[in-house]
C-alpha cells in the first residue's frame, strides 16, 4: 500500500511539473508554501468553508453533513463550540463568509449541474454566543444563475458548480467552479433574503477549480483558493483593489507544490494579511489546516503598482 501511495505522489508531482512548464502557461509563480498547523478532527474531515470570529476558526462539512457550524480552538484545532442552523439542510454546503454583521452559508454545491434549489442561509453574527452550543433560526436567499438555461445531468462536465462566497459592504459574490473549462465567472447577489437571480459581472481564466474565497474589506484584498483537477495541484490567487463594480480582477497566482495532492477547500482572513486555509480528506492526504502570511507579498505588489 505504501508503495502505491508513493507512486501516485510521484506521478502527481511529475504531472504538475509538466503543467507548470507548458509554453504559454500564464500565471505561474515560484513555490509559495503555507505553514501546516494541524490535522483536523474527524468530525470536520470534509471541511469546506471557513470564517474567523471571536478568536475561533469556524468551519462546516460539505455534501450530506449536518447543518452545523463548528468552532475550532486556534491552538489545538479541536472543536469547542457548535452552532446548529434551525430549519436548514446541508444539501451541499460549500462555503461560508461574514460581513461583520451577518453570516452567510452557501448551500450551492452543484457537481451534477442540474440543481434548481440553490440557496444561502443567513443569520446575525451576534447570535453566536461567546461560549456554548446553540441553535439559531436562519433566513434564506434562494437564487439561480442568470446565464444557466440548461439543467442536464453532466457530473463534473459543466461550469455551473459553485464553491465560494464572499461579502462586501453592499453585496454577496460567488465564483463559479468551472469543471468543463477551468475558468471562473463572478456572480453578484444582494444580501436580502428571498428569491434572486445571480448576475454575471466578470470572470477570468483561473486555470483550475475555485473552491473558496474571502475578502478583507479594509485593504480591499480578495483571496481565492482552489486546485487543478486531475493533478491535484493547490493554488491561491490574490486580487487587489476589488470594488462593487466587479471590474478589477487583476491577480497574482501562487502554486502550492509542497502540498500536491491536498484538496484545498476553505480560506479566510483572520488578521491583516494573514489567512487560515483548510483541506478536506482526499485520496492522498488527511484533512488539515494551514496559515499563510501575505503581508510582505501585498506590500511588495502595492509598491510595484505605484
């Protein structure tokens, strides 16, 4: 068994090297490595989204998990608090975010491309107590994609999956997960519960699957996480000066070769220029949590822009 695992890892590494050296491959950057903090408890082995609040890292499981947000101690990374969402189901929770006032849980995973019950659960951030478990009633945003007209069963062969959400002061944004093309589209929604249509405002060639996002409102810096399918190469994007026009998507890409094989899923800011990153259990790795310090990179890029 160990020989098989090693063989798979070597094949993955070789494939990623070939991918990185392809002529015309845009966005390649040298090795950039987060710091491994801990393996994650088995109860959150399918961690899919992250947000930071009250000194705790909050996460959830994806498809088929319980409608629960788990609060993790940021030293031991053990579960110390649980929030159950009342009248909510975890059809396929893929990401979570906060705007400082409310929490938004994205139940919009759509691997097969045919879902018509996409939704985002909403509740006040202030409803989370300092300690102890609690159940919280939620509102819902039900939505559809403005540009999706067909709902055929095409598992992982379409561009209408979604695994990322972030909030600005005025809007919610989603990045699509482009199984078919490896590109991503940026959609915008209002924060109001009810039924909406997510409008396309932008997009770019992500050269892989976007699986998580977060936005630092103070610096207007957007961070994305994902991986290149088939070779399981994790990557990150930094996008600067993002505003609600959605026009500025100039980006810097980092590839995480040290963590080849990790299924990177969740990311969130927890301090200025610092992020937590999580990966769920995959065929080649257990679920883990990392930290990344972007402060020098952000300062360097802003200096170049002057």
